[in-house]
């Protein structure tokens, strides 16, 4: 049913009833796309629950937590199926036939791009990413806004930072209390496991018919893809560029090989969910009491009240990560 619809679209757009009645002008092909490189660009993101994201953190290949995220990817399975039509069979006037492409194709493409974790002893750390929340990580005089409301005993903080400490000492019946509010930045945590693409593209090609057996070609196409990344399905415009050659094995059979670049235009992935949700927290006040005079002078007692804002609950995040892969494709063509 689907193939009949595709035939109809090609015929209506590019054929006249006088020249497209024969099935022999159509062809089908199957191919394998082996990606050997990519142009993924920088990784950036922010939480959608307010302006709280300060930076992106991840593990490097030495398994040290560092600022930024530059993942490596390795190709998985990638294959395509195509229905095409030979436009040079339309018997158009000479000049017009030279201007038009040699053929047009509708192609379905499936591809995988997996995270490369070979350099990591702990495989889970390869795709670990956290969006660290803004705000100071230490408690200073009069400043109590650490990480959008993360409180002292919160478990929602980056793994590199220690928890808070409480120190006290007696002095003539009074307690000298000091809260060491260190390193309690909350982080929106996500896991990168790679990309999956399911694309549908329409492409045109120019064949250089300089040899009856070996025919170089150049082409490109546009379409749409459903790309899955960070657990979300994202629809985006897609494009591809191709350069290669086909070789005729028999009257109706050919093989082809060439270079291919596949990319998407929209690199924004919205509504990404965290691996662990940060709950909302209440606002409140912490009091720090310090007795500066150890000679029992009660007058020199100092108090500090720190008002902190409520912790913002995590909802989703928006991630930007440009997608593009290039590699070698090979396949076979059958002409009807």
C-alpha cells in the first residue's frame, strides 16, 4: 500500500501520462551506510524550571568530573531502502533533459550512533551529564542562595562536593555555632546513550554517463527524521549529500558505492527528563551565632540570619547538540 502511494507521488510530480506508464523506468535499491566520522558540535543545556542552570559537568576519559561535555560516538547499524525513477526516460527536449536531474528517489533510512565508552573503566560514567544549578556553593555572610534553594542536608547536589558541617563549642553557657555550608549545588542529571534516526528523504541525482558500465553520480536530498536522543523522540528536518559511482553487473542490476553525509537542521531537544527528580523545597532561615570574645564578654556576641529561597523542583531540560554523520555507503540496484 505504501509503495503504491510513493509511485503515485513520483508519477504526478515528475511524469506525464505519455511517458510513465511503463514500470521499467522505476528501480529499487537497498544499501548499507557505514558512518566513520561525525560532526556533533558542542553539548549545552538548561533546565526548563527557571533560570537556574549554571554549567554542564561530565566525566572525562580519566573518569574525573570536569566542566563541559564532549562525547565520542561510534556507528551502529545503518541501512536504507529506496524507490527511484529514471527521469532521463521522459524523452524531454535535449536542453531541458540536460537541466533536469537524471533521477529522483524516495528513501527510508534507519541509523544508530552509539556512545563510545571504550576508554572508560566504569561504563556508566561515559554518558553521565549533569546541569549544575546556579548560586554560590558556600555560605558567606548575608548570602544564602546556594543552588536555587538546596539546603544543608540535601542529597540533591553534585557528587564532588562534601556535605555541610556543624561546629559548636561551649563558652560560659553560650554556644558558638558555625555552619560550614560548602558545596551543595543541585544538579539535573541525565544519561547519554547515543542517537537513533528513522528518516524519510526525497533526493535528486545527476549521473555522468561517460561510460556504459561505470557511472559517477552526485546528489542530495531533503526530508524529515525522527531522532531519539536522551530518551526523547524529536522530529526534525533532515538533509543528505552524496557522491559516488555505480557499476552495471547485468542489464537490470547494478552495484554502487560512495560517500554520504547525513544531518539534521534542528539541534534542540526539548522536554528531556532527568534520571532522578529533584523535589521542591521550602524557604526558611538559618541562624549562625558566633561569640567573638573568648574573655566571657557577652556583649560581643554576633548573630547572622540567612534567608534562603525555596528549592526549585526539576521538571525537564532543553539540550542542544548538533547532529551530523558522514561515511561510506554501498548497495545494489534492481531496474524493472
